[in-house]
């Protein structure tokens, strides 16, 4: 029996961070991949068999992940345990890898144990759970907050949190990191963008009576001048990479509160973040 209704349904339920939550853009570089949370668990043979619930052939689970699969062929990269659906439920978030002739499919799933068998409750897209913290929120359930490193234009990463809307679970983006020191194009718009860079340092759980989530970071910016433009063009002509002078970094404390569905920035944190993107 497949674990999810269909491949199409799974593909339409990625971590849509911008769907229900404002994603705050902070100029934070994550080029140095220092962990800011705790690592996920790597499954041993017994754990893989438990999550699979079917025969494992040549190191791959034969249980179908999607509704159009009669036989699966996937491996388990990592997982995290918690009470994500209810305070009493036995749940897990795991990442599977399926190698097809034309591509490699990486998928993240929310699973719950029912009658001794793991069943998938939600497809969480391709969310990376390798660097996260687990938070117990006011409602008694657990929430996973993760740092996903990626390079997409100016974006270098995003911190996202397991969220819920009704019965739909998804990962919502909280803070996106950007860096613009590697492209001279931004020199053409000095009135719009300063030179910016920074780093996420740590994810922390808040204390009772305070914020539920604390993100420690450092941020720096400096104005664009004719001299920085000259330095950028000269450096870019020599080699790719960081081509703008790096600003001095100052510490930042970003605070978020759990509103029953997801984590929202406090007014003080909103004031610190210079831009908002839907």
C-alpha cells in the first residue's frame, strides 16, 4: 500500500514559505557552513526497516511512496523524532532518496505511527532537516526549525519552521539570508542596495514569558561608492568569488513567537529587518 496519495499531490505540497507567512529578508551570508542547530539522526539497519515496513532489497525499501507506485525503491537519508501532530502522537520527519534514470528524487515527509506501522501524514517538499532545533511550543506539540543552505541569486539560505494550517502541515520560511558582495551588478543601484553580508550563528529555544524562538546572527552593511565600484570591477576581472569589501559585522538577536500555526517575528525583530518579501 502506498504511503501518499499521488506523486502529483506530493509535488504540489512543497515548503511554500511565502504562501501564508511573510518571509523577512536579512542580508546574511551562509557561505561558511557552520551548524547553528543540532544534526539529524542517521538511520541504522533496524531503524530503516522500521520506517520501511516492507522488504528491503539491495539496500532499498520496496514500499511505494506515492499512489502511482506499486513498488518503491528508496533509501532513508536522515530523520527526526517528535510529537508533531499532537502531544500524544508518535511522529517522525524523515528524508528519502529515490534514484530514477532521469533524476534523483529527494523528499521530506511527516510520518506518524499507527497500529505499529509508520504512515505518511504530509509531504513536506524537499526541506533539509540536517541542521535544526526541536521546540516544544505552548500547545504541547513539537516544532522543527531548520536552517537550509542554498544559493539562488542573492539568497544563500533560509530558516524555516514546521507549521500547520488546519490539517495541512508545511515548512514556512522565517528569515532568508542574502549576500550581495559577489556581483558588481548591484553597484548600479546604490540608492536601492548597500553592500551587505552577515551570518547566522545559532538557533535557540526561548524562555517562559519571552519569545519562543531566538535566532542569533551578525549583520553588516556599507554604502556603495565609486571606490567600491572600482574595487569590485577590478577584483571580478581577476577571479570569481567575493569581490566587494566586507562590511563590519554587528550582533543581532531576532525573536519569534508561536501563534498556534507558525512563528511570527516580534515588532522589535520586524524593525531590525530591512526588507519584507511575500
